[in-house]
C-alpha cells in the first residue's frame, strides 16, 4: 500500500485498551484507522463520509456489533462498505452470519488477509 492511498478502516471495538493494540496493528500494515465512541456524531460521520472498510470486533457486545453491521448494510451510504467481523464466540458468529452472509469473518491473527479479501469482494 505504499504507492496507493491508504485505505480508511473504521474500527468498532468496545474495549478501549484492547482497541489501541488493534489500531496499532492495522496502522502498521498500512491502513488509516478511525476509532472512537459510537455516538450520534460518529454515526452521522459514517453516513456522510463512509470508510473504505468496517472492522467490527465481536468478542464483546456481539449483538451490538451485529446490529451495527445490519445498520451499515441498510444505510444507503454504507451499503457497499465491506464489513469484517473479528473474533467472537461461535454462537455469536453463527447468528451474525445468518443476518450478514456477505461479510468477512476472521480472527485478529488473520485480519490483514481478511481485509484484502473483503476489499476484493465488495458487496453489491
């Protein structure tokens, strides 16, 4: 990614300390990362200036992560943004897959290859 524009990843994570490590990993791989609280202003920003990719961690608050993924798919401005769900217990992931089969599912150890896969297979 050295010669092309750095892709903007919006990271959704409910553990601030752990999110800092995740942000560092993504940035070290050449991505620009937007991370912060999900409040009305950030939700408006997602619609007005969508990221290139959305990464949603399911290890904590998996139902909120699933609901946000559904919101991203239903919102016109973010409908084509690739969604990558990371980690989460098997039951949460299975339930989320039923609602969002076009998303990419992975672990943090495989996040970089998953982001490339999601970019290459953007939802229509």
